[in-house]
């Protein structure tokens, strides 16, 4: 067990584990406390961390410290900024500067916006905007879905626009359409199942065989979920809702204990598969069954890519 090494170097930083405490929140006193706690955990374990959408703090600079607290608490960590994909590049730079970010997530949440009475309705020009962001950003730019999954078609368009890191944010975790429906959303429960499941979305991206980095997220709750995503080919794995519920319901000490337990089980999976590190487990054969196999078949993706290696 002591020989298992899950460290990696990515986005210019060395991490102990291929895990991101993914984007959750910011902008309120409670959000500041959440970000402060997560930053402490990320610093202790050598995880990356992303903040929630910073648009609110760009409109109201008095709220900046609810985001910048993560850099104060974890000065040397891999910290990722977050803002909407339709944000003009000058404001994207503000978000990066706000937390001295090492990278920035541009989030894509079209279904959520369309389900909100006050949401956006015009998404024209996003691809050209992303080209401008990529051309002007001093740090890596990540395309991030928020629970609906990227298809290979979308990834190809975004790659052509300059993106080479994808957080697939698949269906299976927090469902923002359901959340909006709970607050008088316009979809009225009819589109709760919209989206591409995390495993299927990850497979779609990897099957393209583009020179990109992938972050698997969306419903990741167990060590086995993490190991499967990495075995399939994800460079990192993002967890948000699972950690948040533990923190809010049981406090930071319990979250700390649960993470210790999760990391033990993750190392156990690596040991049980004879995989000393990330590169080794990505060479192990993986059999894809059930709904994911059916999806890949329907999309013309050869699942033996994983089972025959």
C-alpha cells in the first residue's frame, strides 16, 4: 500500500491526488465559510479546488473575499477560477486575478438558463468569445459542463476554438434543472432527465483521441467511481455535491475523516488491480457494460478500446 503513488503534475502544479473539490459557491457569508473549509481540506490533502461562479463578485467587488479566501487559506495550491462561457474576456481576466487562479473554468449551463424565468436566452457568439478568452488568458482555460455532459460534437467545436482541458460535468450528480423547477422553473419536471451520463460523456471525449486533458465529474461519490474514471482515461476527477453535503450536515472534522477513508479505499483499488500509479491503472483492461455500453454502441464508439488494452 505504501508504494501506491497517485500524485501528478498538472496545470503547472504538483498534486498528491488526481482530485478536484469542484465548483460550489461564493458570494455570501455562508459561501465564504464553505470555501474556507474546502480550501483547508484541499491544502491538507494536495487536491485542486475550483470556486463557484465569480460573476456576482465582478458585479459587486465587496464580495470578492468570499472567493479570494481560498487563496488566503491555500496559497500554494492549484486554485481554479469559474465564470460563464459567455463572459467577455476582460471580465474573465478579473475573475482570474481575483483569486490569483492557476486556471479558469468557463461553465456551460444552457439547460439551467433556459429553465430559469430570469435566465439567458441568447447564446450566440459563445464560440468566438471562447476564442478571445483563450487568446488572452494567462492561465489554462477549462470548458466545464455543470451536470448535462459534453458530447464529442461539442468537444470538437470547443477544441477548435482553443480549449484543451474539459471537465465533462455529466448527468448523475447535482441536477440544476430540478433545482430550478423547485423554484418555479419553466421546465415543470418534464426535462429532469436531460443530459449525457458522466461515463458516456467521458467515453465520447476520450474516443476522439485529441491531445486534451479530461476531468471526470458529475455524481462521483465513491472511491470506485474515482478509480473507474481514471482507469477509463480521465486525468482528474471532480467531486462537489458529495463533499458539500458532508460538510453542511456533519462539519469539517467528519469531512476530513470521510476523505481519509475514501483515499484509503482508492489506494486499495489501485493495489488490488496491481496498479502502482495513475499511468498503470490506465493500462488495465476495463469492461464497459449496461447503459454505457448501449450508449457507445448507438453512437458508433468502439468499447473494445478499453477492454482489449
